[in-house]
């Protein structure tokens, strides 16, 4: 999609009522659906994190940035994610944390990002994190500088591909809590996006389809 058309189309996105759980369930592993439907509140006990769902122009078309995390001992090793991370004591709010982490991980400074709105928070049981996503937009092409300790690669996802339902499929994977389970995924070329990132991406996609 042409980036300027995308910018014009999202002018009313802040007024959209978020679909929240109805979007998250579409891409949730079967083991997660029960807790989502019960709307269990983890805000007090969970650690907090924030991520940025960042759009930008590339060759005049709207793209969304995803990162490939490095391989390391931990439940999120080598996974596809949005730029973001743990909220620190120095962060005055969740949005500030998302902006800080975006700069640290991919080198895009906060003064280049127009934060459009927040999206529904989502709890990640294996790591006990409650994640707060934000949608942001940069209006100029970007040069990414990766934090090598955390990020091994980036995925520049065209908006047109995100909106294409054919990239949604099922795949059998091993997780931190179960072996060989079938989960819904976004298959982006050779990259498989599942779990919390896929659930956040599902809500983002549903909201965009309301305004585009």
C-alpha cells in the first residue's frame, strides 16, 4: 500500500474500539484460549514490558518492522518480535519504555516516531510479562542500527503482505511448555511468527482493516 494513502487512511484509527481478546484468540495456541476467555488480570503480579509496532515508508510503500531475537538461554530465544522490552524504573510510562527500547534495539530515535495509539495489553505466561503495545509511524525512510546483543536480524514486512490472509496458517512447533503442538502462525517467507507477537499482530491487522 502506498505510504501516503496509508497515512491518510489511519487518521481515524484512534477512535476505533479495540477488538482485544477476539483478535488475540485467532492466533492463540490452544492452551492459551481458556485463560484469555476468562480475562484473568495479571497486572499486579506480572513484570511489565512495552513494544512498538512501527510503520514507515520504503520505496513509497508502508512497511512494518519486526525483529529476530538472538539465540540465548531463555523462553524468547530466536523468536520474531516487535522492538521493545522490559519497563525500567527510569521510564515514566509504558509508552516511554517502548520508545526507549525501540531506539536501543533498532536505532530509531523517539523524535522520529509519531505514536498513534496504544493497543490491548497481553500476558505472556512463560516469562510472566504483561506487554503493552503501541502503534507508531515514521514519515521518512529509516536506516536501522541493530543492537547486536539482542537482535540478530530485522524483517521489513510490507503492509500489503500483513493484510493478506494467506500468510496465516498452522504449524507444529516446540515451545517452552510443550512439545510438538499445533499453533496458528503468520508465515512471512522463511519466518514464523507465533505466540504473543502473532496475537498482537492479529489485533493490529484487524484494526487496520477497519480503517483502510
